[in-house]
C-alpha cells in the first residue's frame, strides 16, 4: 500500500532511502539545508517540501547528521502530530532516549532504526536496520521497511539501536584502518598492491570491509559512499559513550581518532571512509 514518507536530511543516506522508497511506489517528500538536494530529489520523482509538509506525511524519517539536528526537528515539530518519527542516523543513544520523552509530549512516537551499512548498501537493499523503541512505532515503520531492506533486527529499548550501531561501527572503523595499514605495509615492501589484495582476500585476514574498501584503496578511488567526517563523528561518540559508562580505556579507538584528525587536517573529511588509507600512508611516511 503506497504511503507518503517524509525525510529530514537528503545526504548520502537520505537520498538512498528516497530512491528505495520511490522505487517501491511510495511518495517521498524531503527537506535538506542544501537546495541542490531538493532538485536531485525532484529529478528522482520525489517532492521537496518544508517541515510542515514533512509532518503531514504518513511516516517521518530522520537522516540528519547529528543528534542536535534530530533534537531541533523534534523541538520545531507542531504539537499533536500523532506521527511516528524514525531516526535512522547514528546518534547519541542517551540523548535519543531523552528525546523520546520530549517527542511524546508533542504527540510524536520516536523510534530508532539506525543503518549499519553504506549508502550503496542502502541502494541495493542489503543494509542492516537496527530497530529499537516503542513496539507500535516500530510496527508502523515495518509497514514500509521492506522497501528499504529485509535485514532488520529489533534490539530492545530506545537507545539500544544506536548503542548496537556504535559497537558495530567500532569494529568496522578499526577494520578499515587495519586494511589500510596492511596495504601501506605491503607497498612499502615493494609488493604490487592489487596482487597483494587479491591474495589477502583468499586468506584468513579476509573481511567484508577488505572486500568493499580494499579495491577503493588500491585504485585511490575515494568517491564517497560514507564520509570520513561521519566516521570521525561516530568515533568521538564511541569514545564519549565509553567514558560515560566507566570504560574510558579504548586505546584503538583513541588511535583511530588520531588518524581521523590527520584526515581532517589534510582536507579529506568529505572523502569515502576508505580514504583512511591516505591518512595511514601520511602517518607512515612521517615516521
């Protein structure tokens, strides 16, 4: 059954969500701070709209960059909407749990469905959605969720979606860095990087991250499917959440953040996450 879906945020993930929903026959209304994204949405068959139009939709998705932006969406929402708002970005789990109360006072049911996967995986319908929060709100989302991905897990109370996502992202980010350092080391030894990668993919070191990001590193093609800036934001949140929960000793996370700082300083923030390779290479060459 066709529905009208409102989307706050038309970045890589928001546009991928819109593409999937439109292909499934739903109507999509989207809002972004960048007017160019509105024209891209219009070209796909969607409709740009203001916040009022978004809240008139049958279901509202948030694909904004930060928790503060999610809070602003809720704060500026009209009272008594009676709508379900699904936050699909990586956000602070504790703040999301607090925002649930704020949203409820406005008649909004806030639930989580953060995405584990790249924008390309969203486009292909293979990303994992980590559902958490109010059961009725999640049921409302499930009515259209097959259009996004059949891979979904309910992981408990509100906040657990982003807690799970951050723990997964911790492994993914460190895996990317390990693949990058292995490639930098192989090249330093005089090995052909493409041949090395092909061999490593047949070894016990193989991972989905190596298969997806390794070729991009070898080819120096860092067209963004997910951005360095997003990874840096997530790892800062991982570090902060660990400290909040009495687990401040995260040596690999802290080292990864140093790599991200190098990437930011070199102007790589808008490149794909695989561009961690460039930061590792610079740090290796600097000694």
